[in-house]
């Protein structure tokens, strides 16, 4: 096992994890059983429909972390759209399914709109209300929906030789497989990483240029479209749709499938459907008590299997390979990145107060393009606050901050990131369960050109761009000395190494201004030397660098200009030699000790 460090790891990035392999075996088994026995064919037809719906919900609830009760209600709306279009208006199944997809998408976005700004708890309430209203509407709106009697005689889809019940099942399996592939493409891209970062409340996401509203909108649209499409197939499989079958239980079943199957894992919905739909259907006795079983399942899972069935399988499969996961840094500098035009940063009379505390008090400083400007000062002197205000995380109480003459104050962090400002954090904010390589690639978020559509279908531009970005990320990782750890989950790095990985991630964006908060903290002696070289390399490439740092030797080695902060005010400024020999500075540092 020992030589296989690189292939054994890579968690979310690798496609062939233990869970996906087991999953493929189960899926092939299910399809085979369905073909052999007609009874099972019906069962697995519905299982495939549920799977399509659940995969969509997994994007919203699993990857994005927004809980929806209304998924089944969206399936219901999709089912009725197809039923009415085909039976009442004589449409062919496929255009009707397209309509259902759009209807599902539309309703999902409408339900989600308030959640773009409000907390997602409101969304849960809205989705509960929607789930209760839909069946009532179907009964009331009799002329259109057939009331209690429903709509009868929905045709099944067919394509060429794929006819009848078997043909339908083959179509469903193909659609589910296609959807799986699309989601896999999305999940292993900046879109999936952005969902993940937002779900985890990672503030690094904003520093990376991600708009939370846009990502939420995407998740609502995608999951709604899947629900609508699943609804079309559901109607065809049922032949008859009535309001009664779309109970609260139907809606919540999707949530159980996703949460218990393994939220935010590709294989989760398949495990969920097999365990919580197929199994109870097979064991008829269990079917009656399904909700009770789910309730206890939820309790047991939250204690023993928080990552659901898929997560459990994954853990067992990985246990043995964990030891092989420690790599060694290569420490080679082979960076050949293009030069960047550094921006100037002009801060004037900047003030920031926390209640009565003046964290920044009339700070004025000027950072030359392409220079290394170091901020030093005792603990609590306002250094981190300064970076937080410049990068848009804190609003200021007064003053101006200009990047090449453009005012930054009042802009959101993601807007500032898009202007070419990148930062790292005093406490690293990497996505711990993604690999170091993925975290680094994620840094290219603001400059990636391939659209979500191109990424989802793995079109040429998306594939090329991903390859190019991965290549650059490897280069940057070797520049910071972490290439040997590219495939480790970021959480397994020391804090010092995580800081270096954050620098690599920030550099991926090709920023014009880069803000580093105490990059040397927690580094070993060797790493410290490399950091010095790295900072000079960043300057050589033309970027402007503002760095908060305590390490005097490092500062003396790299700084073009040093500004000393004390209690939010500028105490001294000049070259490192000037400021470190300054009486006031020496007193401020020694003040506490005397
Ligand atoms: P430094 O990075 O120089 O050690 P900080 O900028 O983190 O200092 O903090 C400067 C002062 O502002 C400290 O007194 C700190 O307690 C206060 N401060 C920083 N962030 C906040 C906050 N979010 N809320 C309230 N006070 C804060
Ligand atoms: Mg600080």
C-alpha cells in the first residue's frame, strides 16, 4: 500500500472512491434484477425516478446546505405539467418533459428568491407552506387539473427501439447516468467548490470572489429543474396522477433519501434510494412503518453516520489507506508565471471603530505598485483590521481606500476580489476536506472563463481550462513548497503549511494586490527561508504585496517599506532599518515588558 500515496487520496477530487465503486456495483445489480423480473422492473423504474429527483435535491441540500421540504411538491408540479400537456393538449412526452423541467425550475427559483437575502430558515418555512398548498390547489383548480380524479392516461416516453416498459426503464437509467455525470462535472469544478465553501460558511469564499446570491440561485434552479424532470417521468410511470399521492410524506421522502444517503456526496442519493425506497418496498412490512423507521434512522445516523450511508462506506474504504497520505515537500522553484501589473494602494485618514474602541485611527499610507509593504505593530494594534477593511470584510467609519485610484470603500469582498485583490487569513480558511490542489485551483475562480453549462457537459473549453489551471496550481504549489502534498486534504496540513497553501491559492487569481496576514507564523526554519524567496518572487512578478508580519529578520530581508501601527495609529514609517531603530517603536514593543 505504501507507494500509492498519490492515488489513495484526493477525496472529493477523485472519481473512483470506495463509495462510487460500491455504488456502481449496486446500480448495475439493480438494473440487472429489473431486467430479469417484471415486478422488479416497476420497482426500479420508480427508484430511477426518485434517484433523478434526489440527485437534484442533493445539489441544493447536500452541496449547498439549504434544506428544502418542497422538493416532492416540485416533482408533483412537474408531474402535473406533463400530465396536462400530454393528456389535455395532446403534446408528445418529450416536449412535455421539457415543460415540466422549466416549471420545476421556475417554481424553485420563485420559492428561493426570498432565501437569497434572508436566512435559509425562511426558506424551510416557505417550502413547508408550498408543500401543503400544492395538493390543495390541485383539488381546487378542478377544470385544469381534474380535481380529485386527477389526470388519466399519461403516455410513456420512447426513443426509437426503446419502447414499452423496458424501453422506458432504459431511458430512465440513461437519464440518471447523464445527470450523475453532469453533477460530477459540476462538483469537481469551481462551481462545486463554491457551493461547498458557502455551505461551510467559509469566509474565504468571499475573499475568492464568490457571490453567494448567484450560487444560491444556481442551486435552486438546478434542483428545481431536476425535480420537474423527475415529475415528468413520475407521471408517465404512474399513468394516472391524483393530488392524493403527493402527500407531505412524498415530499419529505426526498429529503430523507438525500440526508440519510449522504448529503453532498455523489453516491449519496443512490444509496439513499436503495436503502430508503427500494428496501422498504421489498420488505412490505417495513413500508407501513417507513416514517417511523426514517425517524429512528435519522437519530441513529446523526450519532453514528453523520455523513450518511455513502460517507460511512467511504470511511471504511479509506481507513487502511490513511497512513500512506503523508508526502514530503519538493521545495523546487520552477515557477514560470506571467508578470502581473501591480496596483497602487492609497489609504487616507482611514478610521474604524468597534463600539468605543478605535481600532484604526486616522491611518494614512501609500503602497507603491510592485513593492512589499509590511505592517508591524504589537498585538491588537489594528493590523488585521486594516486588512479586513481593505478587502471589504469590515466597513470603515471614514477615510478612503483607493486601488489604482478607484475607491474600494463600500464594496463587498467579492467585488474587491474581482478587481484583483487577494488575501490570506491569520487563521487559514481553506476547505479542509478538499485537497490542497483543489483549494489552490479554487483560487482561479474570478478568472475562469468556462460557463457552468460548459463545465456541466465537460465541453472543450472547460476541459482545457481545467487542465491549464491544474498545471498552474501544481507550479504554484511547488513554488510554495507544497507540491508533494497536493493530494492531501487541506485539513491534514500544519497551520504553517496551510498559510503557504493560502498564498498559492491567492496567487492563482493573478492578483494585482495581495494581502498576507502573518504568513510566517507557525513555519519551520526551512519553510521560513522559502517564504522569503517566495515573497521576493511575488515582487519580481510585479504584484503589490501588503503583509502583516512580526518576524523581524524576514521583514528586514524583504520589506521595501514598513509601517508601524500602535493602538490604531501610525507610529512610524520608513525602511525597516529606520523603523526598527526608532525610539518610539522600540518603546511600543518593549512597553509591556518593562
Ligand atoms: P492585530 O491584528 O494588530 O493584532 P486586530 O486588528 O485584530 O489587531 O485588532 C485591533 C483591535 O480591534 C483589538 O483591540 C481587537 O480586540 C479589536 N477588534 C478586532 N476585530 C474586532 C471585531 N470584529 N469586533 C470587535 N473588536 C474587534
Ligand atoms: Mg492580527
